[in-house]
C-alpha cells in the first residue's frame, strides 16, 4: 500500500426518472458528503464538491490504483447514502479523480 496525493471532484444528481423524492434525496446526499470528515481529506473552501488530500491505495498498474482509490472513495461516500436512507437507484454520484504517481485523471460513478 502506498500513499498518494489526490484531487477529487464530484457531482450529485437524482437518478432517472428524476422525481421530486429523488431530487430531495440528492440534495440531502450532497449536503452529507460536504460534512464528511476523513483523516487527510480536506474539503476545498472555495470550490464546491471538491476534496484534496492523501489516500492509501494498492496496485501495480495505474488502472489497479484507480480501481482501488475509487473503491475507497465509494466506501467513504456510502455513509452519506446510508445517513440519508438513499440508494444508488435514487441518487447518482459522478466523480473525477487525479491520483499522484498514477497517470491521468479518471472517472467513476456510484
């Protein structure tokens, strides 16, 4: 396992069809994500929906590292879903992440 600096940005939206209930859940999940407190993760003050910091990942190839980082991010963000009684059937989070020493930016969703 190695530590990597990262920049993570995300977009939260209701799953289709975007009902009023799903829109409210998406707003709630977005608010919960903003409250996340993870050691070595820092919410950028002037850029909404962006975290920077350090993350520990495993993997030999860039793709392995990306997959491992994505799984860790999704594990952390899953708590926001649970806190809001939401699921990925209701709310979609799209991410873009840049991981030091692991090539170009990559995207994933939850």
